[in-house]
């Protein structure tokens, strides 16, 4: 029996198989193919930002509590305490990334851009301060982690703009599309 015969219906394609119209040109090539893929990209950016915030808070708690928990080797020798400005920097950066990642999950385009751009700017600042170097294998691993986080944040930007394109159509006759 072929689909053209009477009484038989063709199956409805899954939501991910629908052909969504994307904008023309380079913007269309950088966007998700459907709203579900855009949601996935934003979800990964949000989870990456949340994981980075948790990691930052754990490191801060260890730095703050280390002098209290450490036993000094000699009387009068105090354990090394990280500088206060470094503690404040990591605390503010962790909170900012967490809030911006939450904005990405809420599908806000400006927060998605700020998350990716802010992460790049903060890494450049840490490189200029000499806190990020490439001297050993451990530093290369951290650069790979930063690269993965940046990739997730850029995908979040693409997902936020794609989701907005798919869910907020402009006035009739103003949208140009290519298939």
C-alpha cells in the first residue's frame, strides 16, 4: 500500500525533523536548525556556567578555610593566605558567571553575549596578570577547560539568537528566509 492510496495517512515528522526557515547569509549558517537544538545549546551553556560557579565556590571555600585548618610547621610561621583581591576577584567572577548563565537559561540574548564576552575578557585579564601561564601540563589542561567552557558559552549565544528567531517572528513580509 502506498501513501497515496485512500485511507492511509503519512506519518507526522518528529519535531527535530521539521524544516525550519533560517535567516539568509552567514547568520543562518551559524544558527541552530530547530528550536530544540537551540534549547540544548542554551542548556549546555547554563550547565557549564553552573559547574564553573560551583567549582569557583569550592576553591574559594578551600582558600578561605586552609589557613584555619593548616598546622604550621614551625611556631610563628603562618600558612600562606591568598591575597584578598584574588579572593574577591574569584568570588565576583563566579557570581557574575552564575547569574549570566541563569540569564542564558531564561533565553535572554544580552546575557548570553555578556557571558561569552565576559569569560573571554576575564581570561585575558588573568593572562595579563600572570595568573594563567603555559608552563606545564597542568596549565595546558586548564587552557583546554577554558576552551570547552568558552565553546559552550558561544553555543549558548547561538542558541539564544536561534531560539529568538524561531519563536518571535517579525511583522509579516519583513522576514527573509532561505531553505
